[in-house]
C-alpha cells in the first residue's frame, strides 16, 4: 500500500515512521524543504537510537528507511491509496490542500486528517467526493503512543471507515471510533486538565513545578500539565483549546488562558523552541512568569 503524508513536522514524521515500519511505501510531502530535511535527519537519529537499544537491527533500519521517500510536490502523492494530512491546524488551509490533493488522485483514494479539533465534516465539505474523507488522529509521539482515534464524518462512506479501521489495526495501533465532535474523545477530556492547572497558576494558588509534581506524584501522570503543554507546543495546544471553546459555543469550561496565549504570541512554543513554561536551553528551569 502507498501512503502519502502531508506535513513533515512532529506528527507527520512520526506517522510516516509508523506506516513505513508496517511495510507501506510512504511518500512525505511538505511545502518547506527544510522541514523535509529535518524530518529525514530525525528519523535517521531515531532509528540509530533503536539500534543502540537493540530494538531493531541494521537490516530493519534499512528496510524502514527504504520505505520512505521525501517529495517536493503534492502531485507526487497521486498514487497514494491513503493520504494523511498533518499540517497547520487551520480549516481554510487544510481545505485548500485537500482540494489540491483530490484533483490529482483517483476517486477511491482515502484522504485523512490528523486534526486535533477541527470538524472532519467541514474539512470534507471542500471536496467533490467527501465520502473519501475521514479523521485519523494519532497522539504524540506517534511511533510510541498506541491509541489512534478514527473519526468518520457525516459524509464518510462505510467502506472508507472499515478500510481505515483495518489499516490502523494492521499498523499495530489501538483504534477507537469517535464521533465528529470538538476535541473528539481525548482532547476534550484533556482540556480541563490543562485549563484548571492554568487557572490554579493564574490565581496564584500554586507555582508551575508544584502543580506538575502534584499531578505526577499523586495522580500517576507521566508528565504534569505544564510539562505536557510544553511538549505538545503552545501553538498547537492553544489553538486546539481555542477551537474546542468556540465549537462548544463558548462554554466557559473550555476557556483558553491568556498566560498560554502570550507564550504563543512570543514564539515561546515549548520544547521545540527551547522555552515555554520551562526553559530547556541549560537543563529544565522553571520560568514562572
Ligand atoms: P508542526 O508544526 O510540527 O508541522 C506542520 C508541518 O506542516 C510543517 O513542517 C509545515 O511546513 C507543514 N505545512 C504547513 N502548511 C503546509 C501546506 N499547505 N502543505 C504542506 N505542508 C505544510 O505541526 P504538528 O504538531 O505536527 O501538527 C500537525 C497537525 O497534527 C495539526 O492539525 C495538529 O492539530 C495535529 N496534532 C498535533 C499533535 C501534537 O501533539 N503536536 C497531536 C495530534 C494531532
């Protein structure tokens, strides 16, 4: 099976690794050549680390690398049986890319979005054949996180849904079917985890490391809410909260935080830029502002 990936950032790169490991021929496309080069470099680093840990051998590394190619034009995805889009979380931009893709593919090719919060029905509505569109929502880091939400839209055909359920299982992931509602399952449940932590901090009730440690020590979470927001990236995490808030008709339970908005505006996006709630340049330092 040939799989197209649009967007070679955090998620696209991880999904490409998952599909290539499962034996698919994967083509990764991005508008940024730099992003494609970084994606390839990171994959090579990850595979070398897996060899060091004796999880894979040289032959497996070569097999996975051989299954992935990096392409500079969306037309190069014309023969993909399944394309998964993982670009910026913006409806208009996603719709435009989906239209470009549909124009160069056959009618039975499946087109999926990895969106965290946008409506799959509205993404699909941009296409002439919306029944081919579905949400396939991986979690970060995609190669390590077993869960994948599968989100059929109102328009999605049963055949497409069934094919995707099988593909995700073949890729050794745990697929769950979710309704096309804002944040689906996990991102909706997770909103108050971030939102209440931010409110506790903004009200001056506790500082960031205290809240993170409390959740890790007592709640058994692997990362505290601030560590997790820094890990996901404030551009992505804030935008998801904003979308869920708007889509739920401004329900105050999902109200976004000014503290996080300012980080996003400043370009302090978390681990990927080396600063966020913590500073990561010289080890991890609390930067409660
Ligand atoms: P990212 O910022 O790491 O990567 C996005 C990539 O898309 C960049 O390389 C950019 O050059 C490329 N791009 C932007 N516009 C493009 C276009 N028109 N055509 C082709 N490439 C384009 O973003 P990330 O974090 O990988 O997120 C991607 C999607 O996945 C978003 O919809 C996000 O909501 C979703 N998501 C993100 C998760 C996360 O933890 N970061 C988790 C699950 C879903």
